[in-house]
DNA sequence: GACCAGGAAACGA
DNA sequence: TCGTTTCATGGT
C-alpha cells in the first residue's frame, strides 16, 4: 500500500465536521473521525488530532500550501469571532453551538458551478448532482485507503465541451443551461475568475451577476467561499427566515431593508456570521450532526 | 402524496 | 416596483 505522505498542521479550534458539512462544499466523505475529498486535483484525508489537522495524501507532496489555503488554517478564528456584534444573543448562541466552524477558500470555478447547481435543491441532493457530474466528466484521482475511486470536479473547459442533454443526465434539471453557459464563458475567456479577486466587492459581484442563473445569493456564496470578501453575506431561504424572526419579529422588512441591516449590524466578518447562523439552524433542525441530537421534521422553525 | 429545497428569470398587474 | 409562476428532481 502506498502510504502517501502526511503533514500535521497546528491549528486551534478547527471543527472539520462542522466546516465540511456546513453547505460550503459538497463532495466530502466522512468515515468515523476522518474526512476525505479532492483539493486541486489531489485526494486528501483529514483528521483533527489535538490542536492540529493531520492530512494524508495518496501521492507524495512537495509542498502543502494548496491544502492550508483551502482549509484557511492560518486564520485566527478567535479574532474573527471577537469582531461579531457582542450584544447579539442569537449569534452568540450560534457561536456556542458551532464552535470551530470555519470558512474554506475554494477554487472559484468549482464553487461557482456548485452553487449554480444549488438553486432550490436540498444539500443532500446537491451532493448527489456534484458527485454524478464529477464521476462522469471529471478526472480520476488516485485515492488512498478504502479503494474507492474519486474524481476531481470537472473544469470549465471540460464542461464547456458537453451538451445540455449530457448535463441533464446528471439530474440537474433546469440548471443545466445555466451551468453550460457559465462554463462556456469561463472557458472562452469572457469571464476571468482569477481577476475577480482583485476587484472591489461590488464590481466582482456585478461580474458574477451577469451570468444567467446567478443572482445575488449565489454570487455572494462564491464571493465568500472562493475569494477574500469577508463581508459577502449570502441570504438563502433559511437565513432570511431567521433574520426576520430574530431581528424583525412581526414587522415587515423588504429586501433592501434586510441588506441595510446586514451591512450595518454584522460588521467586517458578516460572512462568517452568516455561516454560523446558517449552520446553527441546520443543527437545531436536525439536518446535520451537532451537539444536540434531534430528529426534527422538515419544517420551518417557529 | 403533499411539501419543499443554500434561486433566478419571466411574467402580470 | 412588487407579487406570482415556472423551471426539474427527489428527500422527508
């Protein structure tokens, strides 16, 4: 058996399960306390041991910045949480529930494509679509251990060569033409994803919004999960629901008012606040393993 | 079997 | 400008 190589990355307060199961990424597998997935074409298995993340790859590695960048292990989480609005008891409750939850830094294309596929889909279904797409049209990746075959997420160039029918065979439905259109624009060089990171937030967002099938929510997911835009704040149905419930009980707020509140209230790391709120709701509703084990039905919180 | 999902676009008033 | 409908699919 090829032992590959391992590295131990010192980091405090890193909850791999919360992070990898919080709806940022969709193709990670848990077996016991370890998680495995593909980062930049490399299979990797992760485990938290004490105050460190231990990583094992199938192939020897010359350097590991591809992984530390993805995991954002250099980020001082306590400093970020200290920037959260102190008097916000809802957010503080979420911080207690989800301690160690982190934001990852994903590949922009994989992130954009994944969230184009996420529209009105449950996270379990997004996982299935992403998995099918990778298995059929991605590149096989040497994986360690369990003998399971893994595949990289297909590049924009790979997807741009496919047909809408082929994409629909991955069960993505009406999202197929959106994904195909985005892939073709990126592959043709009409949208430079690497350059977006050098723009101010509003301009980067505007560039993403030009894509068919990409609205404010999906654009903000990409800006937050794939770039250094910590104030991006994706508002999905669940987050909108709790924002109204927590901060505007029995009071009408339109979308613009909600956005103004978000910008004013949550501060420089609003995106982190959002991820804590989002994951907290999912834990409370039994969507994902957390400190409490509930089996709440699939209905909205009161 | 109804309801809904990490939405967005097209449509109608 | 704002509410409503449509889109495809499957988990619960």
